[in-house]
C-alpha cells in the first residue's frame, strides 16, 4: 500500500465518522483523531505513517493550524474587551494551570518547569470546538455567549505566550539541562531568532502604513504572499539551533493579518480554514492519535476521569466565583463548562513536547485521551443544562 491510498482511506473514515459526530454537536475533524487512536491500537500501515513523507504532511498540518491561530488573533478586538473578561480569563486559566502543574509533577514525576508548561497549555480553550457548540445552542450573540467568546479571545494571547515560552526553553529541555536563560547558547539563539521574527512582523506593519494595501493587492495575489510569509517564517525558525518553526508559523499568521486590509482578511479567512481544517489538519490530528498509548489509557481509565473532573471542576468553580455577580450563578457555571473545551493549541504544544522527548508517553496519552473524552462530554452536558436552565434565547 502507498501513502495516497492510506490518505484516501483515512479521509474517507474521517468523513464517515464526522457525519455521526456532527449529529452529537462534535466537529467532524475530531474524527481524524479517533481514526488515529484506532490505528495506535492496531496499525497495519506503520511503514507509511512512520515515513518521512507522512510526518512532513503532518508537520505542515501543525504549521497551518498555528498560522490560522495567529491569523485569527485580532488585537483591536482584544483592546475593546471589558476588564471583567480579562480578569476572568486569567483567573480561570491560571487557576487550572496552578493545580494542573502540581498534578503533573507529583503523579507523572515531570520537572516543575515542564509541569507548568504542560498545565498552562492544557488549560487553554479550544475555540475551534467552542464556537460551533455556542452556535448550535443559539447563545453566540447573547451576553453569556459574547463573554465566553471574549474569554476565548483573551486566551489567544496566553496561547501565543505559551508557544513563545516553549520555543525559548526548548533547547535547554532537549539537551536535558536545567533552564538557565543566561547560560544556554540554544536559548540565546532562540531569543535572537524570536526577536528577529517580531522585528520583521513590525516592519511589515510599518510598510502597510506607507502604502495602500487594497490597491497594491488583488485578491488572487494574496495567496502566494500568504504562503511566502508562512514558509519564510517557518524556514527562519528551522535555520536556528533552536526549534522555532512552530513559533514562526504562528507569527506568520499574525504578520499576514496585520499587513492586509480588513476586507482582504475577511476574504481569505475562509480559504485558510479550508486548507488548515480541510486537508492538513486531519493529517496532523491523525498523527497526534498515532502517538497515543491506547493500552495505557484503557488500563487507567480512572486517571482519565480524575483529570477530567479536576480540570472541569476548577474552571466551573473559578468561573462561578468570578462571574456570579456579573452573569448569575447558572450562567457562570455554564461558562466554566464551556471553557473546558480543548482541541486547539494545547494539543499542538503537547505534541511538540512529546515529539522532542520532553514528556513521557504515559502523560501524553492521558492528556490526549482526556481531550477526546472532553470533546464528547462538554456538548452533552451543555445540551442538558442550557435548555433546562432556560439560557437559550426565544426562537
């Protein structure tokens, strides 16, 4: 069998599983992760999925997803958010990261710094899953829905900071040494490369102010420009001793958005999503599933359950404490449950750490397994609570 037949079968299975998933309010792309988890248990085409060609396509999927995350980071929109959304965002995410890092350190015996990275990335919100769920229950435009989306928007900043932190610390972590930002040559190289990418980002934004982008760009010209920025940033990340292509892809998305006009951004956003989620994304999520030790997950289901209960309880409790006066008790609990959705940057960061042998397979498997369960549970819980508490607007 060759890679094209394997991809054909994978996409067909993803399509068929996705039809069933969407009926229970789970995005279809999650089907690719399910296929990957199944193949992790029994993989008859391991020589294909372990090949350089397949891994190259999977890494492209990761880069396109990070590019999309950067492209959707709207700084102007974030500036206009209320103080309550900022305080709630940091309180909810940092609380889960605090208790999560303690759990990872003492249960899986990871170093404190790695535990914090894992917990912080796992605490972020999966907007790609969250927004379709809110749309399904018709609460996107309600006050509750707007606050949830606002917190998810602020969460994007935290995601960028975590990616930067991973990129800076990766050289020291790979070498097995302690984190010393003053002494590590790899870390210094990473900081210089990151500074260079940020300077290039700012330079393009300045160029935009001196030219009329709308007249300079025809809509069809944007696509090669977009790919040029993406691959240049990824390529610059690969030139350094530090492994920075993931950060480069994310900064590439931010750069393209800042450089283009609002009209151009609206025109190509759907195109970028089609590439990221329609083709490369499923291959990446298949790759994520393949690295999971399914037998370990099956052997320790109570551990998965504990992770789910711990993280969701923390978010629900902190959301209630932060939002009961602003929203009300029931709305605050629903907000906390909705913010427990994963399946976004957290998976990418966890995959990077696992791929570089920074975290062990047992921890990786538990995180991916709990993410999979979360994706099924959250829509089910919300579908029960929202109608029962009458939080939906009148049709």
